C-alpha cells in the first residue's frame, strides 16, 4: 500500500497557515470591530452619564434650596398668624413675647442667621430676638435691602406681595456678602401686615451647593436676578471660576466657553433663584483607559492561548491524520458517527448539570418573591415611600403590575395566616387584586387596581369567590377610589378609621361615604369651623387650640353615636383626621396608634387615645431641635430607637435617618461609631438575641418567633442561624431546655 502520496497535503506548515487564516478571520477581525464599537459606545455612555449626573445634581440642589425657601415662607405665614404680632407692643411683656416667638422661628431652620420683622402699624421699627431696631439704620447696617435702590423703590419693594431673594455686598473687607430673603406678612385675610427679613447663612447655602456636586468635574452656582452670587468651589479642575461671580448670563456663557465649560441651568419652583451647573466635557482618554484596563489583558491572554492552541492542534492533527493514513485502506475518514453521539451526550449532561445546580437558586428566589412583594406593598401602604420614581423601582423589583388608573383599599375584618401561595396577585377582566398581610394584626389588606367604569364593590365580590382568605362571611371596609399610589396611605387611614367605628354584618361591604349615613341621622356630626381649627392647630403644633376643637368635635360625634349604627361617620371622620395629622408629622402611618384604636372598648378609652395622639403630634422632638440634647443623649436615643424597632421587618437605615433628621451616609457612619458595628450587623445581633431569648424562655412555635422578629423566610433564617450558632433553632431550644432540666435535678 502506497500512502506517501497523500501525506504532503497534511504537512504542519500548511496546517499552520490554515489555522492562522482562521485566527484572523474568526478572532482578530471581530475583536477589532468590537473594540471600536465598545469605545464609541462607552464614550457616548459617559457623555450621557455626565449629563445625567449634572441634571441630578441640579434637581437635588434646587429641590433642597426650594424646600428651605418654602420652609422660610411658611415660617413667615406662621409669624403673620402668631398672636405675639397681633397688636402693637405696649409693655415689656409684649416685647418679650415677640422676642420669644422670633427665637422659636430662628431655630426652625439652620439656614436662618437672624429674623427681622417690620409691621406696617409701626413702620419705623424692626423686631428681632435681640430687641428692636430702627428700620433704616438696621437695613443699612445689616444689608436688609439692596443698596442701589431709592427710598421710593425700597417702599415699593416692601409693599410687594411676592417674596424676594437678594444679596448685599459686604461692608468691610474679609466679610461675606449678605443674602436676605424678604417675605411679606400675609395672614389668611390676604391683607399684607408687614415684611419679614430672613438673613441667611451663606455657609449653609455653600454646603448645600457643595453636597449636590456629583464629581470633581462639576461646580454648582446659585443665581439670583440673572447674576451668579455663590459657587460651590472657586475652581474647576484648576480652572479659576471667581470671574463668574456677579456676572450676568451672557457674560457667564462667554467666560464658560473660554474655559471649555458646559453650562446648564434650572429654575426653582418658587421663582426666587436659579441653579447653574458648570462641568468639564468628558475626556476621550477615560473610555480608552477603561478599555485598556478591562479588556486588553484579556485579549492578550486569548491571543497567546490561541497561538499555543494553534501550534498544539496543528501538530496533533497532523499526527492523527498521518496515523489514519497508515492504518486505513483508503485516504480520508469514514466514521460511524460514534464521536458525534458522544459529544452530543456530553453536551446534554452539561446542560442538565447546569440546570440542576441552579434549580435551588431559582426555587429560593421564587419562594422569597411573595415576602418581598408583601413588604414593598406595606411600605407604599404606610406612606413611607411616595416618590413615583422610587415606587416604580419597588414595583419592578417585586414583579408587581398595576396597569389600571384607579385604586381601592379593602380591609378584611377576619384574621388570616400568611400564605405565600394564596397571596399571589389575582387578575381578572379589567382589574388586578394584590394582597398584603399585616403580621402585627394578622390582617389581610386588598389593593384593587381597576379600569374606568368598573364597580369596585362588584369586583371585590368576585374576589371573594376566587381567593382562599376573603370568605363570603368576611366583612370588608372599602376606601374611596383614588387615582395615585401616593394617596394610598390616606385610603388606608380611612378604612382603619372605619374598622374602629363600624359594626358590619357578616359578608358586608362598608364604604367610606358620608352622604347616606349623615342623611339618616337627626343631627349633623360635622362642624366645619372646628374641623378647620383642628387641622390647622395640628399642622402648626399648637396643642391648646387643637384640644379645644377636638373636644367640641368629639362631643358632637358622641351625641350622635348609636351602637346599632352600621357605620359611625362622625367618630370615623375624627379618627381619620388625627391619623392623617400624625402621618404628616412622622411620614408614615402610625401602626402603634392603629393597633391601640383597634382594641378600644369604650368612647372614653377612644377619647384618651386620641387626646394622647394629639399631644404627641403637637409636641416638639428634643432630638430634632438639637438644642437640649447632648451628643451622649442623641447616641443613646438612636441606639434605643434601633433596638425598639429591630424586630420590624421593614426597618431600614432610611427610617432611622428620617426619624433623627440626619442624612443616610451620616447615620451609617454614626451607628458604626457609637456601636462598633454596621447598621445591618447591629440589627441582626438584636434580632438574634431576641430569638434566642424566646427559644429558651417560651414554648411558642419557632416559625412564629422568627416571623415576630423580622424574618419572613424561615428556611433562609434557619440556615443563617445555624451558620452563626452552629445549630438550628430547634436544636438550640433542646440544648438549653436539657441544660435547665439537668440544673434543676442537681
């Protein structure tokens, strides 16, 4: 057999040439194209990121300043209503009352350096916390009016019904320019009584501008009346920006173009100022450097590996082909397909192995989804999350679809156990029903999302037939129809107030409507004037007028109270007002107060609970004021707050920061400083200690103990408990109970 004539076509040199062509065609050319595409895409992405960060910073700073300015304008309206300014002071007591009132308003915002009040009844006098001043002298000395105005212009400015923000240059070298917010004193009658001047703290304004900058390549400026008054930094990447101060927009843009700066601006919602962002254009070197760092080493390794494999497989193939030509009667290879079948079998086994390895992860994720959905819905229901963008992200995380424009909240009066399968969303024609389980009350709340033209009561009757825990005999308290998720907490407050006062029959539907019930009563349980007085007093924190209005409304509602009524609208209306005022103070529905209301047994007990709530709403937190609490007191109160709420499954770092008026990053660092642990570790430690105590000292079911201490996923917590203690919760209980029995027998 002569085989030598076939071997030359399989020489290593020809094989190497074939592999090199394949390497260039299948590897190098796509890599080059993908690299170019990646660099272009990354450059555009970074440009978009710069614009997005710039807009986000502008929105944050403008929103922060708007909130502060709105707070100051609100404070001016409160001064107009303050009884201390209702009359011309006649004696020392009257002046002292004015000074005390201004002292309180000075403390209401860190942005205030000094508050000055000019009442038109005493036109030449300025009232401050330090005493009275001559209007002309104080305005000139402390920069309360622009220096370039005539007397007539100043008088016109003082009589203007719109707030005005302006700046007066420093009187001496080394001093800072004075920024002043002038707000007219406008009581509810609408007649201007005078003017309030707020001397603002430029350091705090600078801090707001600085905190809003997204990177070192951005500087944010504050502009009033078309002139830049303050910048977050005097330089931007070694580019001096002091020349922008005091310049008008046209000059600002020319200066910015000269330094290759990008300028964006955003007007405030109050119309008092504009926020301007100066940024450097993104450098082309950034995406190139990112490419070199992230991918060049990988391409080098792949290229090196490809060269090694080319050499190895070329030599290996040549050897195999040479061997085949020696043993086969004819050149070539006519296999029976066994090699293909083996490769297919190996691929099938690899896919099955991959699926099996990830099946447990998929199952765990599916098991946790109902609990995540339940917590998200409760956050929205309690009003702790109202921002539409955040709500949208939360709904996406929980795989929650709410496609229809109208919402109704229904509260079931029968207790129910958590059932992750039964609590799946229920979809029907033109409606979607979501179910929340409130563990603390063992109650089910139905969130009904439905299309226009649908009857929510009829839809809820349909839901009764299709869900396992809203039975035919279960009564439902149904809120009014709302169109925004941000109002969901108000609907929830309404159904809670109904539950406290209603006495429905089995399977009854009780709606929050007043017309029919009021018409059926001989007396009208509403008093518009006292309701308005109660709402305003709770909003402004005045206890005595709030108590007076409450007593009148409670007595009126009590007179029309009938135990046989299906729904007492008067008492329910009063409870709803107090709960909504409590929400305005704490930014979440007070579940402790709700629980207390649900357990009342008499009108006198209800009276005491509501009056206590009114006292809490109108009181001033010592932690928030910062004036009477030492650093040790704040640390102690913060640790105590986290300890008291550690067992709540929805407790978060944002909640703690909001409660104490801190920022989230500062709260995180502060907790680490005072406890030596991160927030998550500190909460987990308290939950674990509470669970260990309950396992030893009670015989409650382990599942109930774990759920009452903030964990819904019992299986996942059991694994975590074993990892931290070395044993499961059941083994831990048996170990300690056995130890107790041995100690008692000895």
